[in-house]
C-alpha cells in the first residue's frame, strides 16, 4: 500500500510525464481516478480539458495470494499489440494516445461503460448473445491470420520471457504441481504451446477484457502479447464460457451455445495450418487451462464451492489423459459432467 506521500509523488510524476507527452496543458491539474481492473496493472482515468483518457502501468508483482511476478516490459508489448491489431481490425482495440516504454506506461482512449459494456458483465446479467461470441472468434482469427508467418511481427513479439512466467508457469505448470496424476500431460501441453510459433497471440482473451462496442467487440489487456501458438487465445476464451456454467447455472445451455458460436467462427478463419491440426492442439490445451483456473496460481474468483472445483477436475482430468481432438467433445464432456452432478 502506498503512503499518501508516495502516492502524491507518483501522481506528480505522472502529470509531468503527461505534460511532456502533450496530453495535458502545462498548467492543467486534471482529476485522476484509479480504476478497478485485473491483478497485473494500475490503471488511472485522467479527466483532462480536451478529453478523458486512461493511463496503464504494469506491476512487477501481481495482486494475487501467490508470489507471482512478471517483467514490466509487458506494458510495451500491450501497446505494440494495440498498434498491430488496429491495422487488422480497425475497432479491435482502444486508440493508443502515447507511450513511454522507459517509464513503463501508455495512454489510451477512455471508452465509456454505458457505450462499451464489459462482456463479462453482460454474460453475468443474462445478456448472452451468440452473435457477440461469434464476432469475438472472427476478430481474433483475423488477427492471427494476418500475422501468421510474418518474421517482423515474430521479432517484435519474441516474448517467451514474459509469456512463460505470466501464462504457462502460473496456469499449466502450477496445476501440474497440484496434480501429479496428470502432471506429465500438463507439462507436455505447456512445452507444445511454448515452442509453437505461428502468429501474434493476445494472451488474455477473457470476457472481462472484452468490451462490446457499437462496432463490435474490442480487446483490452494484451500485456501477455507473444508470437506463438494462436490456439492459446481460442482455448483461453472458450475456457471462460465453460466456467460460466458454474457461475450462472440457469444459463448453462446459453453459455455453451456461445462456446460453439465462438469456436465455429474462429475455426472458419484458420488458414495458416490444417484446421484439424489446430483444433486438436486447442482441444488438448483447453482442459489444461480448465483445471488451471481452479488449481493454478490465479483461480477464477466466482468458483468458491469445493464441489464445483471437483466438477472441473472430474471433467478436465480424463480429457487430459484421453487427448480429445475436437472442441465439441470437450464441451459435451462438460455438459455430461454437469448433468451427472
């Protein structure tokens, strides 16, 4: 927790940086409002004379119970992802206003929640639209397809040193420590994911990081951006739709319909490798991530009952050992697990 003096010094430093970047006037004292967000960054809304915008700064230690650290250079990776994604799908990310890589922050446009609601909030409230899910899949596939096989993008996002400590280690490898019976499978999946270098990966395609704008979904929080396995993005997002079935069980079938809509839309855009190869790799990764969200370093916050965690384990472990080759098979096994409860 920062002291008042430290917080004031940090605010003065930020305001000075914003003046140097030309985002506020030399005599301007805008309101600064800390925003709630994920576990990995500080985000502040700046209400300046000209416009409101946000400043984001990555933290060296994530705000979770486990000791989870990651390089702050990921802040620059996120800014770079915004630049690249915006050239592929114009409305796929907020506008980038300024960046100071040395100081570890960037500024982006403020998107008002009444116009850009968070997809997670919509899913929680029962606003479950398969059209939104399909467009999420379509847009992510477009970004992957546009960056596949591009050496200059691979060089800009050679971020194994970020992706391993913030994604593969705290999810798959941490779950392997908890479950020796499937540890070999989880470690093999992590190795396969880590060595597969095909396209630009966002790294955190989660409903909490997707805004449903008037021109389609926008993606936030690409600080795990990495040139690697595009199956990670698809599996990561589909995983959340499976988990939502425990969060709001009355809408289980609608969440699963979104799962299929997103997967089908994405798979229709796979052009950089044989679709069956991609789907098999994704279907093997998905149950690993599923298990990791109850037994990794970042358990999903809304699954609080041990009985629900056991349902996840009961579904994920057989799939890990059997190596499902189709995403639909994963969803069907989860449906059966829930029906047996």
